[in-house]
C-alpha cells in the first residue's frame, strides 16, 4: 500500500511539473499548445539514450533533454508564432503527431512501439537514486526548482511582457514589445522545462514507450491547468493532484467494476470541465485566491 502511494506521489509530482510548465505558455502568454506531451517525450527519450549510450548521470541526461527539447521547440515556435489563435493550435497539433510518429517508427533510436528498456537508475556524483522514496524526494526537488524558476520569470520584466501580449498583442506591439521574440522564448523555456519531467519519468520507470506521450497526454495536461487555474503558480499543481487522485479513489470504491473506472473517470472529467467553465472560469485555485482577498 505504501509503495503504491509513494509511486502515485512521484507520478503526481512529475505531471505537476508538466502542468506548471504548460501553464507558463497557456496561462501567462495565452499560447494554446497541443504539443506539450511531445516535449515531455523528447526529454524522456533523450535522457534515456544519454544514460544508456553515454553512461550519463541524471544531471547530464536532464541537461541534454532540456537542450534538445528547447531546440526542437523552435521548429514550432519560429513559424507558428507568426500566426495567432487557432492557427498555432493547429501547428502544435501537427508537431505532436509528427513527433509521435518519429517515436513509433524510428526504431533504431527509440525502439519503436516496444520503447526503451533497462534505463539505469538516476546517478549523481557519489550517489545513486535507487528507492521509490528517493525518487519522490528528487521529483519534489525538481518541482520546487521549476516552480521557483517559473515564478521568477513571471515576476520579471519578461513575464510582464508576456502578460501584456496575452491581454492585447496589438497594444503590446505598439508599446515596443517584440511579440515574436517574447513568445518564441516562452515556448522554448516551457518546452525545455517540460523535458525535466521527461527525464524524471524515464529514470523512475526505467522504461518508456510512445504510449506515454500521445495527444491524450497533452489534453490531460491542459485539463489539469484549466481545472486548477490558469495564470496561477499553484493552480496547475492542484489540478494535477485532483485529476490523478481520482482514478486511485475510484479503484478503491467497493462494488465498482475495474473495467468501468475509465468510463466513469472520463464522465467526471467532462462534467467537471463544463461546471468549471460555468461557475469557476478562472479555475479552482483562482477562485480560492479571489475569495481570500
């Protein structure tokens, strides 16, 4: 039981990193990206390959994943950010499908559908992360660092430029903001930080395959952000906890067939999204914050 709860906590923490980094572009920049799972996967595959092929530890593998994800995000950011709204959504959706195809078909590198197995444990100089409890500590440290970094960015002049562009891109441009550069940097930073979650995921499971990085994952991440509250630091974390705890709670309900858990879960998610859009459009954490003022 404790092992299950520990593993669940690690997965919640990893997904919280993804939700926080997606919120950086969705909530603060107003950029709707459907490719966040792709950068999650790029970070995971790169870290796994660095660990297996080069014998790299966690820091080197994570840095490599962040670099590759950040560079590849330019393939989305540079052409797509010249357009607005639904055109960027379509471009990010296309990139998500392209990366997913590469994960599936580039068998010599990614292992195809079978994925990559026997990923070694995360290593630091003089120390190896071997137990689930140690992975939870590592994941929490990474989440804290990512949230600290996002908080610093949001409260900097760069963050103020992002929010100005989100609220009124034309006015921000007229005020002298380089809209294309600011938005491109936001996408690159968000993608690079998402790779941190990918590296954690690969080392924790010691196995990855394409099934973890599909469009469904991107949709779930967006749901976590929206339910928790966009443009808030803690909202995505709250949304992640709620969405990932729900299946665990349902699986322990007496008399509920396990084959029905997935369907009930989808119904609850859909109903929650509809009710939130009607009664709490700012998300749960945003509503809480407003009530406290």
